[in-house]
């Protein structure tokens, strides 16, 4: 059965139920087998690690570390679990996820439902996985100190993950995006990096930012990540804007918009950051990646690694394999000998 038919069936269910069914299926009926070899042109070395291709699973799909390891057989080179908070929480009231079929987009206002850091850590410790695993961390809704929550979660995961992503950009946790303001960001990064130092850890720290920042905020964010020597920046999370370009009846639902409508917004922001930070800090490009062409555009904008979530919802589990096939073709057609060579060529 093609994914187009499965997709029509999935449409019958509420999007969150479809997601739970997908997790259930991957967990119980999908056995990981050996991943295919990737074309050497796709391999990149980022934060000292070899990625055999640039495609990763974005945060939000596997919030509770149930299935991240299955994605390597589906052709992804890395997975990001989370967002994980210190204590378990249920998130916002349902319905809180909306599929916008005509727009190839999703709006969500989940609000970090997750099983909490201790349970999620124990699940990771009980799995065999030799792929690249990132953990995305954030504060609890009822937190009295968001920074304390980031520190606690960092401490919980630093020794069992390949990188930690600091999520300051979900639109569904009140005031979280205030961390984009320079002095708040510096306080957060300074405390986190002191903690990392005191733990004698070198685990890479990545910052995930919002696509809704103002142009004038970009230099200060770049200064902060350069000053604290952050290992990477993920651009971007979902947007609260762009409702005017949507057609689906749910277009005005509150929450973060992801998928195709986010493509240009995220690419333009990647270009602006790349112009300032160049290759000093690798960019993980996220937002509307759903084809070889959209992956190629993000790389040319300045991203070295990519992540996707909404593309998986509309195109199904073979999306990474399809993207890689077309990306290899586009890179070779563009005259590039490696993916690295194509990074940022449209940002100069
Ligand atoms: C249903 C849903 C839940 C998400 N949950 C999270 C989350 O918990 N943490 C996070 O950093 N990003 C989360 N995201 C954002 C994605 O990681 C990604 O940044 C965004 O969706 C843009 O990529 P895409 O267009 O490929 O979906 C979520 C996205 C969706 C659609």
C-alpha cells in the first residue's frame, strides 16, 4: 500500500491519535535492520562527529525516547528526543495539534507533554543504539526558575547523549522566547557552560531559536553564541506568524506553524546567521524540509545538518531515503564534490 493511501486513512483520525499509532507501530512492529550505505558526498563532520548524511529527526516526534533508534534504518543519520522537562507534565488541553492538508503544514500547541527526565533517561539507558542521539531540553510549565530547569535536565542527560539542544523557542510555553533577549540568553548560556565545565564534560551544546525574532536581535544572539563558544545553532522552531498565506480552515488556531509555509522564513534566517557566523558555528536547518530540492536550498542557505518533522507526516517513513537520492543528484549537478562545499553558497 502506498503512503498516499495510508495518508488518506490517517486523515480519518485526530492528528495526535495518528501520531500515537505511528509510535506504537514503530515501537512494536518495526524491527531495525542495517541502514543502507549513503553516498560519500553526503557525509559531514560536525562537532567532532561523523554524520553519514545530513538528515535528522527533529524534536517533538519522539518526545519520550520510544522510537528514536528506529530512524537509522529509515535513513536518518541522527535523532533528537524531546523536548524533555525535569518533571513529567501533560501539556495543554486537547485538541492541540492540527493538520493543514492544503498547506502541507501542522499547527501545534502541545506545550511539552512528556514523561519527565528520569523516566526518559532510563529508557535511553535500556536501549542499544550506536547512532547519533541529541536530547532537546526545556523547562516545566510551572517552573519557578526556568534556568534551574535547564540545568537540572542538562545534568540528567549530559553523559548519555551526543549533544544537548537548548530549546528557547517553543511558542507554547509562556515567556520561553524571552531567552532570545541578549541579557537573558547570556545568563542562561553562562550558567549552562559553567555547569558543563564543572562536570568535566565536552558534550556539544546547541541552541534552538525561533523564526519570529526581529532582524535587529540577530547580532546580539550571534555575539552570545560566539562568546560562549556554543557548538551549534538550530534554525528554526515553529512560527506564530504567516497565517495570511494559509488556506486550511484551521489556519488561525493558536500555536506554532511548521511545514512548507515555514521554508522561506527559516531559509532567510539561516542566511542571515550564516553571513555573521559563517562556518565558525554549524547551523542545523529545520523548517519545511520535504524534498531533495528543499534540503539543497537549506544547505546552500548555510545549513550543514538538516532536520524534519512535518515532511514525515505528509510523505511517510521513506522521506529521508527519497530526499537523499535527489540531494546526491543536485549536489553533483551543482558541481560540488562534497556537501560541505555547498554550505552557504547562496549567503555570500
Ligand atoms: C507536533 C509538533 C511538535 C513539536 N514539538 C517540539 C518540541 O517538543 N521541541 C522542539 O524543539 N520542537 C518541536 N517541534 C518543532 C520541530 O522540531 C521543528 O523545529 C519544526 O516543526 C519545523 O520543522 P518541520 O517543518 O520539518 O516540521 C514540534 C513540531 C511539531 C509539528
